[in-house]
C-alpha cells in the first residue's frame, strides 16, 4: 500500500510538490489553464472559487434568499452571504450539542441540486481498481453495514471576517464570522467498504469524489464540478458516505441523498451530492487543492502552503453588538471546538481581556465535536466592552491573540473580541 498520507497537511504538501513538478495528473482541467489561474491567484493573493461578497438585500431591506437553496433561511437564524447562509450563533442557544438541520449553515459553490434517492447512483471507477467501473444504488449503499458518528463540518474560511475587522488585514472570500460550522450525527456506509467491494488495488494512490452540483466557471475557465482528492490511506480509514443527518434522510442543502463526511479535514473535503469516485494509481489534483484552499501570502512562498487541519475556535451564543442591562446577572453561553484534539478548558473575559475566569463545561470533551460552556456575568458599569473566550485543547494549544495572515482568510484561530454595550 502507499505511504500513509491520512494527515491532511502532509498529504497536501506531497501533492503540491508533485503538481508543481508535473508528476500529478489533472482531474478534468487542462494543466495550462490551472497554471494560469494559479499564477494569477498567487500574485493577487487568491483565486476565490465560489467566493461571495456581502449579503445582498431585498427591496424591503430584508436579507435576500440564497439562490437555489431548498430550506427556509429566516433572518433570525441565518445571515445570507452570496450563495451561502451563515448560522447566527445566538440561534444555537439552548439547542443541545447537535446543530438542528434548520440552523445548519449552507455552503454552496453554485446552487443546491434536487436529486431523488431512488434515481441516485454512485459510480466508482479508475485505474486503481482491479476491474471496470462499479455502480452502487442508494438501496445497495444502505444494505452495507451502517456506522454513526457525531462530527462537525466547518468551512475553511470560518472566522475570515475577523482578519479584516479585528486584525486590519485584507482578505478575499465569503466574510464568515463564526457560523460556518455545524455538528451533526451522521449515519452512512464506510467509504472503505465501498472501495473494497469495487476492487481497490494495492497500487491505488488517490480517490477523487465529485459532486453532482453545477459546474464552476471562473476566470473564463470551466473547472467542472466540485471535487477534491483524498489519499487512499484516509479513504480507507474513517470517511463516511452519509445518507442520514440527525436521524433523518440527508436534506438537499446538506448533500442529500449522499455526501462524504471526512473527519478532521476542512469542509471542502466532505463533498456534497457525491455522484462518482475516481480511484487512481497516480497522484491527482484539482482546482480545489491547487488554486484555492491553500495558504497564500508573503509568508507562504510562491506556491502557497498546505491547509492542514481546521483550527481552534470559541464563539458566544450572543448577537455581535448585543445590548445587555447593567447590574443584572445573565448566563453567558458558548461553544468551543478543535479538529486536533478535544477541548479541555475554556476561559472567558468580560472586561476586554484584563481578567479571565474558567467557564463551566457542559459536555464531555471529545474529538470531532464541540463543548458547550457557560459563565454567569453581572455587569457593574455601563458602556461598551468586549467579551472574549479562549479554548485550550488536549494538545495543550490555546487560542492566540492574533492569527497568522493569509490572503484568502483561511484557518482563523485567534480569540474573537465580541462587542457588547452595557446600558
């Protein structure tokens, strides 16, 4: 079998070297087109696939609906950001450890396709199989041994807005605050079972799942449907082909009827509406691991740097800029999470970072999910202040005061200053 590249950073670094030297194969886009986009993107700081600007507004001042989504997106639950919908963290207060489907964020590069389960098929093909293509119907997939895991999926750009508003550094892409994450109980078949039934060989190197959403066009180049390769070692480890979310059939906006769920890796790896998987005996690349979802900027060299795992974050279940009454005790609540290890400690400051107190954790720390926490607070003086929360995970890592800048605004991990006004 090939080397174990199941760590995202190690895999990404290896494939980038191979791509730069012409030793990895393009999956569906001419190499010259990708090199042109890459050069332009690296010079400008970003290629910006699927990026969206600030939320549009309807004529009456209400947020516009996301084009092509299926579920309702009421403004008390979501902030609309182009083709995406960010969960308002205040709407999670009291909802329990799982994110309700009606509050789970939506990240679309184009629009949500409507695919009926009884007509869906998954084609597994490529020179990394012992035979020809193998098809799996929805019913056949559900006949395989089912596994269930509680895991978060988080967009790599979650927190991007704070590079500009908190650190004064320009970035491109959807200006997420902290609501591009959700935790769900996913149920499905192991990708490893599907690959073994399809006849994966010892010579297989990469697998490339591809979505059934519309093709993406940028810079005059048709990049095809969203796809991002995985090493065989990761695909045979813990990846799910999920068909249920929180005990119900997977909804259209979240990848139904079937999506990938790739634990610990950035959200783009968990391809929605998966329709085919190429199994290759050669390294693969796509626009989603060369031209974007990389770290660009002066500190990262001409080729950029690999993404690595998602980062450590904390968020209050309170509106940004909320007004709170003086001399009245309220229970501050929030959530903290890390892709590297369980969160073991959360500290909260109610005076802009001068003093810190330990928050009470309400969940057993576990990898792949978040912990809910709380702290009572009685404001003693009126005026503007900032609430801060910082987490420490089992590796000993604590959220820093600032996050290393990259021009596409990925992997923000600094302590967020949450403004409130005491009246």
